[in-house]
């Protein structure tokens, strides 16, 4: 697989991710929810500080550190994918790496720029954010919040059995996290790598062995 195709695929993932986030940010208020598939799938607008499960990391300085770490990881990933292409790794492996890489960039864009280009979304009101507001954004560079919107609770209104320590009798819900398209790309890449790792790496080893044999001849 050549570099142009991989780059086009990465740009497509980033475009779709950002297009969905822009739509949600400009049309939904925090907490607004609409059904997608009957009574199951939902669009539910939330924002988080950029970590998994909506966790925070050390306040303002922690947020900057997390964003910079992600930026360094994305830069490093650029060289990794370039190397995978040059070494002719299995196409499936390269596409999985591209999915993870594109997803990381998608969420990084939120963290770096969204605080500057959007004003704040107001929870549980009819007010939605605007793009490039006259008074400036809701925060500064590197302090943007990641936009999440996909919510697919499989089990709702359930309760832990009374004999379960600590959580006994409390309400239980699965699957609780709200995620975005970038998260889907990352998860798809990671899961596919895990499931097909033997095929990806065995094919690559076979190609390497063939090159060695041809060289010796």
C-alpha cells in the first residue's frame, strides 16, 4: 500500500470525525439527546477533558501536559506509519495503524483548538455554541474539551444483586460511556490488530523470508 492511499484514508477519518463534532457542537446543548435506533442508540452531547471515561488529569496544567503528550505521540506515530509503509508491512496492519493514528489526531484537534474556536455550550438550555465568537472562545489554546456524542446503553434500568459488595442494590447500566467517531476508529484499529495479529505478522515474516532468499540467490 502506498503512502498516498494511507494519507487519503487518514484524512477521510479525520474529516468525518470533525464534521460530526462540528455538527453536534453547533446544534446541540450539553446533555441534549436524540434517539438513533428505536429506543437504543442515541446522540447524547457531552464534553470531557480528553481522557478516557471523562476523567480529569491534574487541573489546567494536567490538561496541557496531556495535550502535549498526545501531540508528541502523534508526531512519533507519523514516523512509525511511514516506516510501516516503506518496510511493506501487511496492508491490514497499516490500515489498523492508520485508524489509531487518525483517531488520535481527531481528539487532539479538539484538545488544541476547540477552546479557541468555539464558545461554551450551556448545559440543559436551548443555547448552543457558535463558531469563532466575537468575544473569543471558552478557553485558551491546548485547553479544549473533547466532544462526544454516541451513546449505546445495552442494559439499562438494571440493579446489582444485593449480595454484591459495595454496589449491591445500586443501579447498573451497560454500556455507559459516551464516545465519538475518533474513539471508534481507535477501538476498531486496536481490536482488529488483536484479532488478526497472527495473520498480519506471519504474512510480513513470510515476505521478509522471501526477500532474504532472493537476495542469497
